[in-house]
């Protein structure tokens, strides 16, 4: 029996209602771990996408641009070109149904609930790299290498990069107009968007970016975008400071040649000048812009067509302004994503610092432990554990007894400023942390050896004062004139003060 347009409409409404009930039922289950949370979120996201697709089809049917729905309703009502005959339409429809069941006597009603219920147990395929640990950390290694290859500053450590990649404003504006920097920003934004979509599929990223763009446009019009103020523009031009080379640091063409042919080519292209020729010619052409405004340079220095018919080179300037706006908007979107992924960024930094303090054997042992834990979580189909007091989990994966919780004082919080105000729960964990990687790293950053003298010291100020006192007692910083003050005799021999005085007293000098 062929499906009519009205039957398709009814089935679509039924599907939307079923999916809505499934979403409610799925969200009523509290995920046991991060992996289950991601599976649940992606299941719900897929069901929402199906609802949107089905709803769009329904809207198209109700719009009835080809009048097919109106004609079908009229036919069901018995309206024909010869007039209205309700009974004829009814018996024709009944005959069609009987004929269908005569040809298909084994036909049965299919219960769609089974297929829909199976969707609640589905585990969507989510692609993560090993470094991302199923959305727990960011994997920024490729972007880190690309950032170091920009070559506008000395190479930095990966841990340092994790501190600064979310702050594009720290990069000087004059260094942001190269093709390499633009590609880096595009790749950074693309990765953060992809990671956010995988870890937070229920977030409406289009709406978030729409709000960011609206706020950005308003700030751009008011010249209030941080780091992109138009104070350096004169007569609609971007000054020469916006090239990838700061000419203020060079006083001669010979010094400018040391930058290299590629950097010179990028700087000339950014200004719309010819970028060909030898290194000497490129340096001379770029050096002209140090003291001479672009509008006063001869046309022979410009690329054909880049200056336009007007002597002030308006076309090239407009292109650079548009490029500035695009880069600034990408920075605004990256800042917003970094705010949303703040906890993940912090976890990533802590994980990297932790790995740097571990030996190879320790890293292998931790990796095996994580794999074992992941296998245990994937095989664990138990019901959720009732833990209203939020007690810590024991070795068996169940909450420890409350008396044991009180005995070990796990409700008592200890904070360590040296560890970055990290909290330790219970006296035992607090005492053990003085030998762990986080505290050792903090002491190394302060330049203080992590000895027993500093046990129970959690304040940076107290640790520094104690270290200063230890150094003074050991005589490291004490000036000892008898031994360190030097004297020279007539023959040029050097003695300390004590030896010189003794020899002089004995008349030997």
C-alpha cells in the first residue's frame, strides 16, 4: 500500500514525538563517568538533528508549493471534476486497503519502539587522539610546532605555549600580517571548534559565534577592540609599523639585509610593493618606507594595479584593513572558545607538567593504570552507586565507609600556596604531597631545594624567608673580609687580609 502525503505527515509527527520522549528518557539517566557523558550527549545531539531534519520536511509539506497536499485532501473528501461523491471515494479507498492485505496476508504491524529503544544503548563513534584521552586533554602539538615556526620570537617550551596560545593579544600587532600567522590562527580556530564540538555537542556554537560577531562588530565600529585600535592609522592608511619588520630597529640597508630574503619579501608584499630582485634591492626598496610615506613613493616601486588610479593607494589599504578585521575576529572567537574550555586547558597544563616530572618507568606504569581503568569502566554495566555524602571511592570502586572517612580526616582541607593553591583532603594526603611532583615543581620554580627543612611549609613567603635564614647560617651570603678581602704586595703577590696582616707584622713584606 503506497504511502500518501498525509500518511507521511502523520508518520513524521509520530517520529518527532518519539524522539522527544527518548531524549527526555536518556537525560534522566546520570552518566557514571566522562565517557558515558560524551556518549549520552552525542546520542541526544543526533536525535536533535533528526528532529530538525524531519521538521524541515514537515514545513515543506505544509507550505504545499505544488498543491499536492490540497489535492490529496480534496480527493479524500470525494471532490472530483464531476462534483462531490463522498461514498465513491470511501469505497475506492476501502477496496485499495483490502487488495493490499489480500496480496500480503502475512503483513503485520511493526513495533518501532524496539528500534528506538536500541538508540538509548548506542555508543556513537567519537574520534579522539591518544593525547586527548577521550576529551580530557587538548592535543596542541601540531599547533605548537606551527607557532614556533613563525620565527618572530625564540622557540618556547610546550608547557609555556599552553600558557600563551589563549592570549593572542600578547603577539605584537605588527607581526600579525604575515601569511604564516594567518594560517596558524585559522588552524588554531579550526582545532578548538572541532574539539568543542566533540566534547560539548549540545552547545549551540553557531549562536555563540553569532553573539561574539555582533559584539565584535560593535567594538570595531567604536575602535574598542583590544590591540586593534586605529590610533596608528593616518588618512586611512596602515603605517609601515604594520609590516612584519619593524624598521625602527635598523639604521642602514646593510643591517636590514640580515633579516633574510623571505622576511623582506613578506614585508614588501604587505605594503603592496614589488617583492622581486636581489636581497640588496629588496632591502633598499623596503628601507625607503622608513622615512617616506607610501603615497609619496614612485609608482615604479609598487606592484602593477596594487596602487590603483588614486595616488594614495586606497585599494591596497582597504585590503589590509579587511585583513586586520578578519584576524581580529578570529582572535575574538578563539578567546571565547578558550573561556569555554578553560577547565580543559588547566587540566592539560597540569598533565604536561606532571609528565615532565615523571621518569620513563613511572610514565609507563601510569599509562598501564589508565588503560586498566578504561577497560574496567567500559566493562562496568552496574547500576549507579548511591553516594549521597559524596564519599571517596575505595579500591573496589565503591564509597569507603563513613567511619573510615572520619578516621582519616578526609573532610579536612589543606591548601598549599607553593602548589598553586591546590587542595589536599586529609592529613595523610597533605603530608605525602611534600614528596610529590607538584610540590617539587613549585619548589624548583622558587629556586629552593625540597629538603626536610621545608616540610609543613605551604606559604611561598615563609619558604623564601626560611631559605634565606638557612643561607645566612651556612655563611653563603655573609661577607668575610679576613678571608675574601684581597691585598697585593710590591712584587704583585695576592694575599687575603689575614695572611697579609700576619706577614706584615712579621716584617716579611
